[in-house]
C-alpha cells in the first residue's frame, strides 16, 4: 500500500492552480520574425512557464519594468493583473509589455487548468481561423497580380496589398505636395497637404484594375498603406477604387480622428478599416460609435491582449462592426490571436506576415507545420496557447546580434518600483 506522502509526490503540481505563483520573468530578443521583437517567459513555483511577446519596435524595457509588479502573483488571476498593469501601456507599440504579459498569463493559466486559452475567454465559435497573407506591393501591376495569384494557389482565400503614393510618387504630375512632405512619416495625414492629382488617381486605378484582372473579382482583396494623404484625397481615391469591390481600405487616416473616418465612410462604398495602433476598448469606442468603420483591426500585441481584444470585438459586434486582426509577429502572437479569434463571434480574418519565413514555424515544437493549411489555422485543443516546447536551436538563429538576450537572468529588475496608485 502506498502511503499518502508518496501519492502526493507523484501528483502533477499543475493540478494546484490556487497555489501557483509567478517567480520570474525573462526575455529573448529576436530579429526577422518578421519584425524585431522580444519573447517573454514567465516562470512559476510549480515548474510551468508561459510565453508572451513584446511586438516590433517596442523596447524590452516595456516589459522588464513590470516584472516587480507581477512577482508573487497567481498567474491565473489574469484580469486582476491586467487591471494592475494596464496603466503602463499606451497606443501603437508602447503597450507591448502589458500585452505580452497578458498573453503569457493566458498560456500559463491554460496549462495550469489543462484547457486551451480560448476556453478562458468563454469558449469558441469556430474550429479554424481564416488567415490572409499580406503581400508587399511592387511597381509592376502584372507582377503584383502574379504574386497574389501564387498566394491563391497556395490556398489563401483572402488577400491584401498596398495601394499608395509610393507607387506613383516618382511619376511627374501624379502628386501635389508641399516641399519635403512626400517622404515624411512624422507628420499626421491631415497636416501634410499631400494630394493625389487626377493623373495620380488614374494611375492607381489602372494598377488595381490590372491586379484584379489577374486575381479575379471573387476573392476578397484588402488595400493598405495609402500614404499620408489628406482626407479629401482619400475620398477621391476611394471613390475611384470602389469599382473593384475591395475588402476594405485600411488606415487611410489616423485613428485619432473619428469624425474624419465618419466622413470617409459616408463618402465611399468600400468598407473602412483601422485599429492596429489602438490600445484598450475605450479607445475603439469613438470610431465605432461615430460609424466611422465597418471593420475594426486590433492587434492584440497592441490592444491589450486576448481578453481585452475579445471585449473590443464584442463591443464592435453590438454596433454591427466586424473584427479582423492584425498580426506581424512570432508564433506566440499568432497563436494568441488564433485563440482570441476563435472566441470572438464577429471575427472575420487574421493577418500573417511570416508565410515566406520557413524557420518561423519551427520556433515551437507543438505547432502544425505548416501552421497555415489551405488558408486556415486550426484552433488547438492543447493547454494554454498550444505552442509546445520552445526550440532553442531555432531560437538562437533569430537572436538579435546587437542585444542577444536568451532568457538570461533579470534579477536587476526585481525591485523596480514607483508610486503606481492612480488615486489619493
């Protein structure tokens, strides 16, 4: 007969989630995933770890300065920890630390309870997630159409390309702009004075028309990266392109101007989309309530993580707005997005930038290879994000030579403190 202490020794520690505590947070800096980013790993007293991601261009400092605020917390208290940390995020990539930690907590809690992350978000609406493959544009529209046709032949059922002033800026008479404005990215669109001429609009219409003649009209084809045009030129170009039944016009103007989005949306017949830079549900509300968009496009590495992004999607659904998702990171953000997409009823399609990176898929051993099959990612049924174990050999191939951290100790951040309370 085996006595009780021996039985206890054989029980998996994962089965005591109420006793789970965070003991460490470490990072690995990667390049070419396809963007530069930091993977984070949160460790616990029961020997299980969770992975998250700090998105491109966000310093690892965004997450390391939060380490002291989560040590000793139970990672299953996801909402409690998120509310504690969310004051340290902001729009664009400045929310990377908060979002990365939330992903890792969802991974950890799923492993602790033995359920996939989508169950922690309320269950799933779908077993597979439709993806689109962003394909950077090239000047020759025939070659661009052939690029997109190859995506279709690879099984993709939704496409995206860039349709902007970069395609015509070197053609005399295509653009009207003040000196030095065409090449700036530091000035918001309404203040640049950049306008497309009739010639410029006609050239872009011919470009899209040639692409559409190759892809056909039936497949959804979204358009992005129009350039820092003013609202009036966006309306003029949008009306000219409406004939091609594009899936959406993305980020034509900055998200901070919901009234301009409403004017744009009312002026064209193609759906309007934005959102990859917006942090938290409350900041999506003005766009949605102004009827400025037909599709919101959050990136959960920016918007607040899995649970906050589902809240964004649910709010959009109440107002008749669909949710697509931006994703340009590692398999960690990809799988976090898959779980969020599975759990959000009005989800439309998920972006992926990594189809042309063969080793991207090898970073974790629990992923199907290829991850995207016939244009879809299957929703995993394994615990947490469903990543499996990290492949350290593959990880080292992507380490940033400028700062090659590979989950090195971060003890110097254990006592980082400030006065965090937001009331007196």
